[in-house]
C-alpha cells in the first residue's frame, strides 16, 4: 500500500452510527504505537491506534523519537502506551508522557518469547536427543492374544493362591493334625481360637476343597 493510500485510509471519517464530532480532537486514553514499511528495508513510518476502539487515528511519516514525542505532547491525558520494545518509541514515551504506563503489546510479547526459545534451543542443541521414529519402536504385544492365553472360568480350589484359600488350607491341616493326635473338638477350638462349629466343619471335610471359597473362620468367644 502506497503512502498516500495509507494516509487516506487512516484519516478516513468514522462511519460508525455515532461518530464523534469532526472538530473535536482525538484524545485517546490508551494508544498503540507500531511501525510499518513505506518501502521495506528503506523507509518506515509510525502508526497510532486507539486501543479502546481499535481504530487507527494517525500516521507519522517516520519512526523517529522526535516525531512521536511531538505527537504525544500534543495529546496530554494518555494513560497507557502499548508499544514494541524499540528504544525509539520507549524514549519518546518517557519524554513526552512520563506518567503514562508503557506496556508491550501481545504480538511482540509472543514474538520475543519465540525468538528467546529459538535461541535457547539452538544454544543447547547438542544436549537434545532425537525423537525416536514411531516405525522403529518395538511392537507392543497384542492384548487380545494375552487375554486369549489366560485361563477362563472358575479357578480350581487347589490352584487358588488368594489369602482366604491359603488360610483355609492351613487351618484344615492344623485341625486334622490335632485330630490325629487324639485331641477333642473342644480342645482344638481352644488352641486355634475357633468356634466349635467351625472346627466341626473342618473335621468333617475330606479335603480343603470341600470347604469352598466362602469358608469363614469364626473365632470362639
């Protein structure tokens, strides 16, 4: 876009439903300042934006400290200046609007952050490891094949290894050992701390498997 065209666009009248009076000076509270290329690499200008309305309000033909300083001095009351990190704009804002808060705009914050991350990555590149190629990763076992190899249905009582099954087999062995030694059910109950009914069921069972998974070892009182 040429300079005359951009100047015409920036200074075009406000066509909003309730435009401000044409004779009233524009006195924004929050101003955005940035440069633009009139001729890339050779000549740059400065554009001023009212950050409240998000509309451009003026354009300077260069990006010098002197031009922006003069523009700001003609507009007292500016409270916030949103700018890039260029020293030219910082000096002008400090000189002409010392009480205004200077903030970095969002685009330049992200740009500066991205540049800093890129420099950091380049500086420590030798410490970074390459991401492995997914095609070279070892194949994971098929879960369906693992499930198919597992036994299905109820587990045989003598194959169970849970705490209840193990305890039942141990109690069964203790009860029948004491019975073989001639002890009565009452005495066995006292020694093992179990109720007589529990001892009787252990004594009558031909094997631990007959006691089932739901056997409860009731302590005698």
